[in-house]
C-alpha cells in the first residue's frame, strides 16, 4: 500500500515538474539523456544529466525521471502495452489530477513529453535494471561496524579487571516493504576475516562476469556513488 502511495506522489510531483519545464529546458533534458549511458539507479543518470546540463534543476530532473519510471513499471504490467496505449490509458487519469496541470497542458505538453522520455534508452533500461536489482524482498541501505573493548572481571573481586576482549557489532540497514530496518550481529576477529574474504570472492566473481559480458558484446550496468 505504501509503495502505491509513493508511486502516486512521485507521478504527481514529477509530471507537474515536467509540464513546467520550458521547451528549451525540455530539449536540453532530452539531449542530455540521449547522450547518457543506462545505469542501475535513477540518481546515476540524474547526476550525469546535471554534469552536462548544469542549468537544469537537480530536483526537477530527479522528479521527472522518477515519474517516468513509475509509468514504465506500470507499462510492464501489461506485456503488450505500447507507449501509445499507455498514454491513452493514463491520459484520462492525469486529467483528474489538477495538481499536475489543466487538461490542455496534459494533452499538449505533458503526454507528448512522456512519450519522448519513455523511448530514450538510458531511461528505459535504467528503469528495467532498477526493478531487476530491487526485486529482492529486502534491499541493502547501509552498513556500519562498531568496535569496542569489553572488560572481563574476576568473580571473586568484581572491581579487579582481569582481561578484555575486542567485540565488533555489524549493523546492516535494509528496506523491506518500504520500511527501513536494522539487523545487528556480533563478530569476532575471525568473523571479520571471513566477511572480508566473502566480499573479495564476490568482487572476483563480478570481475569474471564483466570479462565474459565484454566478450559477448553485452553491456554491464554498474553502480557508482551519488554526486554531492
């Protein structure tokens, strides 16, 4: 339910921003997206667009891309639906949302612009890649390891410090059903080595997959840090 609500909000905000773009601004957006490689996340292509078209508002670009992403995901729920049929379906819905714009703006400005954006490879493939990447029920959001020293006391002499151990707590933040949660687990020094080796194995596997994809002339969409 929360996901649907978030999609509705993204759609309203993004399409309103799309309608408010001047024609030169929209053409700059289209040109920047046309020269952008697909990615895994929307923020990646947004960052690339802003680099080549810094005069565009970052907030506006992201809102527009998120709205188009919602429409592309909706279109995949109808396997035979073409962009034209999608626009025919969503057009009347948009006209019932005064927050987006009046009927004339929707028909003559917003819908034609949606059709253009949905056919840009970077937008379409990024939306599809994002859904593949986020198809798991839990999505990683962040990680932190807290290390501290814990004293060991003598039972006979409670105030006598006999020894100490170094304890590590691994906390993983993840999202499930649009709610962020945290999972924590205790680690010792051997666990840290095991964890590091597991990460290194995963990196080696990815490097091998990259080589195989290059040999097959297939494109590997990567993830990169967001611009500040």
